[in-house]
């Protein structure tokens, strides 16, 4: 398999979400509501990118297996799968509150993917990331059933273009009315 100088996505890799908007589809040249994510560069087994090669195209997962050293250079031995997932995200309302587990917690639930770090590079919108005050387990249990109360306890950021947030495993987060680039491991 001969590698090109640059990797470009050969087909759109769009994901509909209940909170998705129109920005991604309009940017890509068509009109469709509900597109929440465009997986721009993905070797995730559930939704791998199809990339152009000098002759034809291939799934990024397959390309990585065949050309890992050429793609990652000296880091090739460190990874068994391509280490990054790059998405465009369009949140027309609010994402569900969520947290990604640490490797230890993921393993305790039988998950094989391990922990997930992510960065949000905001283009616009509101990000809620981590608690704004220390909560005891008792305090947390009192508010967990009420999303409005939980949101009031989170750090709220009205973001401008290119505001960037690193979200490590174990940090509760959400976003609303947002457009962003998400890079995750």
C-alpha cells in the first residue's frame, strides 16, 4: 500500500445525534438537521475514516495496521491502534452530562478501550467542565438527580473562538449551543 504525502478523508463520516444541528451539514454542502458529529480522522472500529491513497482508498484502521511505522515514526511501538480521534461537533441544544472513566475504572467495568482524554477547541458556545467547588459525596448525592442543580455546580465558560479546554478522565462535562473541534485519545 503506497502512502500519499497527506491523508484526506475520502467519504463523509457523519453521525446523527439528538442534539445535533445544521452547521456541519451546511459546511459540507448539503442541508440536513441533526448531524451532531463529523468524524474527520478516525481509526475507531465503530466508525473508521475512509482515506484516499495514491491508488484507491482504505479504512484508516487498515492503513494503520499496514503502515504504522510510516504514520507514527518513532512512536509506532507505543500504540496498538491509531491514538487520536478528530471530530467536528455541533451541539444545537445541550449534550448529556457525562464523564469518561479512568483506565482503572474502565477496566473494572470490562471496557477494553481504557481512558479517554479530550480537548475541545471551541468555535462558539458554552462549555461546562468540572465542579466549581469541592463537593462531598453526600452533597453530590443530593444534587445528582437534578440536572439543573448539577449544572449550577459546574464551571461555566462562555467561550470565544479557539478557547481550548483539556478534559481529563473523571471530569464531568457538557456543552450547549456549541460548535467545536474535539480531539480525543
